[in-house]
């Protein structure tokens, strides 16, 4: 059965994890937030909010960021809220 409270908790955790991965990639590549935003053609505020664990994940922007680092995005069905 769908549990909205658990769903929100899982979504927030997923955003935190994705944001942490983006931050680590930026740090490894010595890339500023502004440079990543320009290279991936995404709004800088979006990257900043994800890195602090806020906002909503948008698969299109996530793909653009991953492509900027030449990484793949793998999504499992259980990671998607219904």
C-alpha cells in the first residue's frame, strides 16, 4: 500500500544522495557550480538546491548533469514514486 509519509522520506533521501554525488563529482573535477551549470545547460539554483538536499529531481536535468561528467544515470523502478 502507498504510504505518503514514507514516500516523502524516501524522496528527500534520494535528493540528498544525488546531490552528494553531484557535489563529489564537482569537487573531483575541480569544477565550480557556475561552470557545471553552464556546461550542463542547467540553472545554477537547481544544482545548488540538489547539493543541499532540496527541491525535486528532474530526470532531464539529471541526465544533462551526468552527461557533463560523462557519467550514466541508472534508475531503478523502486526509486520512482508512484
